[in-house]
C-alpha cells in the first residue's frame, strides 16, 4: 500500500528492480511461486498451499478476461484503493461467517489485520520518519548514526575512506542530476526543499550487494521534512533471456517500468547515474503512507484472499503495459493455465528449499561468513 498523489491509499505492485518487457508468464510464475513458498513457510497443509497458489493465478486469468473487454482508458484508470479493498475484505468476511467457527474467526482476524495495516500506513510519512531516523544537534536535524544499518555521510571517512567534503560535493551533484529527471512542476516543488543530510542505509534481502541511501531534506522549517530513498539499479537478470532494455540507464529503466505498471506513482520518482562508471540509481520518497501485511502471520483464508488480490493487481499492471486481449485469448476460459503454473510453483518451492539448505550448510561450515541478530 502507498499514497497516490491525490492522497488516496492504493494497493498496487511496488517491486520493479527487474522490470523489462518480456513474456507475461515470467511475472505470473514469480507471483505464484511466492505464494507456494509463503504457504509452506507458514506450515500450511498441502491443500491450503495449493489453494492459495491456484487462487492467485485464477484471479489473474479472470481479471485479464475482464480487462480484455474494457476500453483502453478504463484500463488505464483502473485501480484498487483502500475503500474498495476494505469492501472486498468485508464481503469475504461475511461469506466466511456462513462456514465453521474456525473460518469465522480467521476471517475476522484477517479483517482486523487489514484495518490495522491501513491505519498504520496513514501515519507513515516524512515527519514520522524524522522521529525515528533524525536527531537534533546544535539546533539542526541530521540523520542518526546506527551502524551497520545506517551510516551518515559524516561517518564515511572512517568507514569507507571518503572525506566529508568529497561526499557532500558528490551528493549535491547527483541531487541536481536527479532533479532534472522530474517533470517541471514536480521539480519546482522539490526545489523548495534543501538537502540537509544523507546516509547509507541497509535495505531488504533482495537488495543485498547493492548500494542504498536515504536523504533528509528540509522545506520551510524543521517541521517540514522530506525523506528520499536512493536505491542502486543494476542490470536486470532478465537480460540473460530477453533483449536489452531500450533505456541506457538502469535507473531510468526501473522508473519507466514503475510509471507504466502502477496506477499512480510517486511524484518524486526519478533516476540518476552514479559517479562510478557502471552505477545507476533511482530516487523516490522513503515513506509515503507505505504499508504491507505480514504474510508470515496469515491464516490460509487470509493468504488466499491476498493471493486473489495480488492476481488482480498484476493483471491490471500487465493490461496497462501489454495487450490484454492477446493475453486473455492465450489464457483461455478453463483452469488449465492456473493448474500448470501451480505445478510449476510446487517444483520451484522444492528447489528453493534445497537451495536454502545448501546456503545454511555453507554458513554453518564457515564457508560463508554471516552476521546474525542485526
């Protein structure tokens, strides 16, 4: 979940590091396999694991059929906002109450969890980030030092051998280059903010090995902050199997893909080239009503509902960026496609388990160095 420029809370796709035009089933397989792995990780029965996976792909196929019958502008404006999502959850809860007491409790729990996640998302903004990531020193805000997770620019010299003056000069040059990629009205808005501090910040598992930073900006006063996230965009792994991107900069590739597939995108979404020859970055707001659910705590009923929601959302993204009629014709009217993808997902999850066992064994033997508890 994240905020649209109109301040509506939307549910949408939000992972674009590998964005590259190609076969639509790549994304469908990735989504379906993720649900199989999540269900197995949560200890679901085989039937519940299969049901959640099937639901994600069936929802994709059914939604694509609906989009194939819609006009281009209707597809472009289609979205899933907070009100529609909560209505769908309420309908699912009402339907579940006709079942067993166990199903009723699971549905009510899922509904409360969704409401809590949405309420939390509304509180997540730059002011909230400032309370957690900022500190006042000599009357001015700066980013707190929390190594190895957060390392401000002032600590780069002892840790990375880079002087503060070099870092500041390079940062401001990159910031100017990034601003130039924004639309004129968005750039003018950003120019009302002054760059105050920057820090290197560790992000999720999927970004291990890449560089990521946060930047603190200040508007009219200390109570008008803006946090931006700067993430490195590397070569898409899909380029091993598909033609290269039309964009020469990988940051631009990520941004273009996000703007194409999302119903609404961050107004500060932009890109820049790094100082190193082959480093590229994209910029966006660090927190703008961003929120998510904890898949690890979901019941089978909750995960299946989430799977259907993700299936619809991915179909809408593909309908915007591809040919919904051609895709719908390929998928057909029966359940053959989702059954095939679910079989694939089972095999993928089994290979995933084997890969993790090999990884854990390498850590235990000392072949791979690991730092736990951070």
